[in-house]
């Protein structure tokens, strides 16, 4: 297929423009994190800090407490996401292809959890968790985040599974596979890109959550990175250097993970058609 | 005889299909119920109690008065209008931009993978951090955006001083954060359209935009619908960004439903009203989602 | 078939229950459950509730007691207390867990904890506006029976006023302050101004004189953002025009000629004189701080904490080029202190901490480290007598304290948070010209009265 040159140029322009829009806040965040207090607020802003200082990063890493917060976040997010995956994949599959009397209603319930303003949940969650004696524990966060991840993942994957070609399923039936086998051997592998993306979104829900974390946790035993980052904001001033340095460090695991897993995700995306 | 047999067989098949459905979905449902039903019921319960009595533990039942107070309050109407306007504008823009970008990505030009990765970056920043970063970016004197604008001859633009620009700043920051979601989901959906279909269509003479409109778009409909409903629900519930960027100002111009609830609950200590407002909002989102669903997928029943 | 459904449901329930139990079990045993509330171990060695034990016979009367103190993460005072808390433990045997709470969430956290009644925090770091709120809702323990009358006398009257609500004391302050005027001595000289403004008219006049567009310098900053800090500064402007927002009988006084005049002055300074930057309608004190330290504004009002920062050449471009002065006429006094949660299981020990944190010695040392006004007369004497404090710093501390002593205690209301929010909306609307002062004052007054009446 011939693709006219102009067409391609326009496409690239669009992509580049969007790329700049996407990238520049990150760049500026990084720039801010390597400036000294004095340089931070120069009017007009200094584009290139001079001298560059990694003091903010050094302070964070030397402090060491950040590691604990990072670990807490990783632990909570990974456990929650794994549990959610185990539950969401069959559920989404079930909702998409195996309807039963109340399945529509139940699906609506699952989906509607995402429609509740989260603020109103903070007090009841606090009460519930403290009744269970789980305040200030990572378990509390896992309990609180699980439904949040589930609602997103089930919702997304149900949509994707519904698009799954019937022919492939029927072929699997003919091969004598039962439902679980079909799910495990045919549906999941082929839907991997969609599942990966849903997992990524679910993961990010827990990774970035702030409100419930601040309500249910108190000390570094269970507190997560968003709280740690937010503590750079005091009543009288915001420590931008610290905030941005922590922000950058906080994104690194996810970015690295995505880079690492990108072969799976993007390969699936770019591979395109489901070849028979 | 054969007919009845066939009928019975069909019935059995449907029966077992139903059972499989239940077995597959039950674990997730049970977990969700166990973790979320208590908070939801609590929120529902206190929406019918007087706020003062909630704090003292006396729990005085006041029927629907919390709901009526909320609906009658000016601040609520103001927040509602702001939120509705925001939802419409942001979702439409997200969809348009998302479609444009995902289609462009789908052309599989060189460097595609890098762009895809790049576009997914904003998702990895926590909303609360993004709020601070954008506030920092939009600062009038030491913000980088104004600095760059000054090269275009626009001096010291004030991003938070007027309702219009305050709303715009929230919109821009939000678009930055949420369009990646749309892009990725639509891109995944586009990738699932077999190349054969595109090829077949172009052989038939359809090309470019026509191809897009008649073949691709209808095939994308489910994905667009999915994204639409999720994004509507999310846009209605926007909170962190607004709270950090503008605090609801200036003059309550960017007060949205969630900042309203927050203030009612934690500043005014009117938990009963805050809860009633939450229930109202949830219902509104449900209704809006339902109708969006219906509109885009008429005639879609439950039965398979 | 139905039974199969029921069976799988039962299995699922059992499995789920098992999982939850296992997780909960792990949580209990493995986790360092620091919350001091619920079913755990901090009741050890608790002296009987009734006696006000001053530790007379026993060297460590509270040995083994643990208390949790909730503080603002990263705040200068909490950081200071952390460095010397060991002394407190040495003296009393009380182990103190200083728990950082993100500033943004402090108020909500204390509210949530109090509503749930868990007693997770024994001591709350209190911002004065919260005291009427928390006291009214019964979240705090009245300290009248705990405090020593003689000790109270050592505090300046405004200091104790700030922690009193309806006749009861709910906390003890370690920091009592009011914004001071920071002004550029070099720019004052250049403009031929010899001493700081003593009236509002003078302030306005000076601001106009000092505005120098060619050098990008503004005379002052009129904070107009819709947030708590600007609303607080606004309160001072109103006081300086002879008005007030709320009187002692809980009557809102916003719809008054004084408040109207206040707005007229501010609008004039912002839009006619142009002595405040255009962006000021969205500034809060953080912006004021930055602008001043960057040398972009000649005269500002800000809290005492900025003094040390502005004198630090690493952060400030105006180090050594400014001085502080009393606010014209008067200003409102605010404080930070500690109070005891009603759910605390160790109220006596908690009070020991509260007493210690506001004690003469500790407060004096705090002020030496973070230049601030002192709330106690004895501390004032100690500062004056200390030869190791540079003259300049001493004078600064004296000035700030002077400002505070003659400041005005503001009438507060339990609904102060919403009250202040509404004031902030009013301020923002008027300063961004979305409403005229006359209109908005009327509208705000009506709303504010409703809030003050507790509706």
C-alpha cells in the first residue's frame, strides 16, 4: 500500500507534538529536582540549573526511610494486583460469555463501585479496618485496594473478552477443552496484550492511591510512597526539590517494569491481527 | 421426539453454561462484596442520619432531609454545573485526541513502540503528584509554561486568576493525565482488527477516511463505549487535581462535586450531607452511564 | 444442579474466609502495630487515672508508658522536637512515638481518629483554629485540672487566650505568632522612607512609592487566593481598618462599613496603584515568601518563620537587606500547640508531654533554633540574657514577640474551617472582580452567619 509522503509527515508531526506535550512535565520535574533551593524560585525560571545538584536525591537516599515506603508500596501493589488478576480473569470471562440470571446485575454492581466518590469511603473503611484490628498494616491496604482494582480490571477485560472471536473458542471446544482449559490455553494467551494493559491499569490504581492510604496507615510500617511524597508539603511551604526528587524516584520502578515488559505488551499491540 | 430431545439438550447446555458463569464469576464477586459492602452500607446509612448525631453517636434518623438540603444548596448546584461542563468537555476532547493518536499509532510507522511507551508515561505519575507538578508548571512567575509563552509575546499570563483560565488549567492537566488511558485502550482495540479486513476493504475501493468511517469506527464502537463510560465515571469523580491546582477557586469557579463533598464532610463536619451527596452523585453517574450505553448500543440484550 | 451452585458458593466462602483469616493472623503477629490503641500493650505501668502525678517520689513515674504524638510531617517544630525527645524520655520514662502526618491530611486524620474513637493518637499537634472545632465536638480533653496556675502566669495572656475555648483550656502552645512586616531596608532608603508604616494609609502610600516596574519590583503583595492563608491575612487587614469578621457574641460583622472599606483599599492597591503584582489574586503566603526572597517585592506581611529563611544566602537573594517591623495598628494572634485526645489511654503521660513541649526551657531552645516569637515571659528573659544569640536575631525575636503581645485575639467559632473557607471564597471573588464588594459582602455575610450558627 502506498502511503503518500505528506500523510506520513503529518502523522509524525502529530505523534511528535503529543510526545512533547507528554514529556515536558517530566523533563521539568527532573530539572526541578536537580536545582538548589535558591535556583528553584528564580524569576524568570532558569532552564538549565547551574550548578546542577543531586543533593535532593542524595538526601532522600541517605535518609533511607524512603526505601521502607517504596517497599510497602511495591508489596501492597504487587500482592493486590496478583490477587486481582486471579479473580478478575475468570470473572471477566464469565461475565462476557456465560450469562446467568443475575449476571447483568452483578456486573453492574462490580462496575458501579467505580462510580462512588472515594472520599465518602474513607471513614467507613477506617472504621471497618480498625474493627478488624488491622489499622496501620499493609493488609488493610490490600483489602481496601482489591475492590478498586477488581472493578477496573473486570470492566476492561470483560470488554476485551467479549470481542474474542467465537471461532477460536469453538475450535477449542471441538478439541475437547473444558472451560478452564479453554481459558488458560486459548483465551488468555491470545488476549495477553489486553490483559497486560488491564493489569497495568489495575496496578497503577494501587500504586498511585493516596487518600485511603493516608487514612488507614500511620507509620512507616505500612505507609506508601504517595504519602511520603505528600509530606514534602507543609502548612507554610512546599519543598519542591524534595517533592520532585521523590516523584522521579517513585516513577522509576513502574517505568522500568513497563520497559522490561514492553516486549510483551507492545509486541502484542503491534503484532496486530490474530493469526489463525 | 427428536425436537424435544434437541430442545432438552439445548436447555441442558444453557444450564451448564449458566453454572460455569456462576462458578467463574463468584469468587471475584464474593471478594468484592466482602471488602466493599460495609463501607457502602455505612455511607448509605449515615446519609439518612443527622450530621450532628453521627458525631455524638446518637444516630438520629432524619429521612431525606440531608438529600433535600444538598439538592437545594447553591454550592451543590454550582459544583454540579462545573462538573457536568467539565465532564462533557474533557471526555469529548479525550476521545477525539485519543482516537487521533491511536489511529496514528496504528499506522505502525517507525519508532511506533517508542511513542506508545512515551504516551503511557503520564499514567505512572500519581494524580496527587501530577497536581503539584502542574501547579508548579502553571505558576505565573516561576513557572516554565509562562516562561515559554513569553517567547510568543504573551507576558505573565495568569492561569489561576480567572474562572476561565483556572478551568482551563484543570482541563489541560487532566487531559495530560487521562488521555493516555484512552489512547492505549483504543490502540489495543485497533490492533485487534485483523489486517485482512482493512485489506479487503481497500481492495473494494474504500480508502483513507472513508475506510475509517465505515469499517474501523463501527468495529471500534465497543472499545469507544467502554472507554467512554469509564472516563465519564472518572471525570465525574475528579478530585486530587482540582484540590491541588485550584482548591476549588477562584471564587468556587472550579468547585467540583468531589471537592464539595470533601468540604461538606471534613470542613463543615456535615457527614450526613456529604454522604447524601455521594449517593446522589453515584446515582447520577449510573444513570448517565446507562444512557450512554443504551445510546451507543441499542438493541443489545443480555441473552447470548 | 442447584446443589452444585450452592456447593461452589459455599466453597468460595470458606476459601475466602480462610484467606482473610490467614492474612489477618499474619498482620497481627508480624506487624509492628504501632497504634497504641485497640487491643494492645501500652497499658503497662499506667499510674491511676485520678492522681495528678508530678513525679515527686519516683524518678521515672511513667516508666514503660508509650504515647503517640501526631505532628505535621516536615514541619520545623516537629523536627525540632524529634531532636530533643530523648531528654523527655530520660526525665519521665515515657516513650514517645512522634508520628508524622502529611500536613495536608492532619486535620482530617485527627477528625477521623476521633470519630472512630480508636485512641491511636494520645496527643494532637494543634493549629489554633482547630481548637474550638475539636473542643466543641468533644475531641479534646480540657486541661484546666492538669495545668499549674503558676505556670500559666508565665505565658503571655494572648498565648493562653489562643488555646482557650468557652473558659476551658484545651492545649498548651509552643508557638504563638502573628505575621510581621518584612521590608527591604535598601529600597526604603532609596525611596526616602525612614520608618515602617504605622497606619494603613501609610502602608498603601509606601507600597505605591516602592513599586518600580522598570526593575520589576512591586511595593507589596495582596494575597487573594481562595485558600486558608490569604483568608488569615485578610483578617488582619480588616482588623487594621477597625473592623472584625466575627464578634464575641457569634455575630458576623462582615456586612459593615469597615469591611467594605478594607476591600476598597485592597482593590485600589491591586488595580489602581498597581503596587501588587497582577498574579497576586492567586497568591498565598508561599508565593509571598518566594517573591520576597527573590527580591521582587519590597514590603510584605508574613509569618515569623520566614525570617531565618530570608537571612540564609543559600536560599534568599535579600539576606542582610531587610528588617522586620510591627504590623500597622494590630494583627490577629494565632498559635500552634499540643492537646490531648479524649480517646487517649494515657492522659497523664500525654499531659506530661504537652507540658514539656511548652515548657520554658524547651520553648526557649526552640526559638533559638527557629527564630520565632516566644510565648513565655521567662523565655523572653532568657533570650535577652543569653550572650550567645546574635544581636540581630535577639532584636528580631523581641520585635516578633512585641507584635504578638499587642496583637488581637480573634473570636473563633467551632465552624471556623468552613467559616474561613467562605471568607476565602469572598476574598477571591472580590479580588478577581467576579463580584463587586457590596454584593459579595452581603452574600457572604448571610452564608457566614449560617455557618457561625452551626447550620
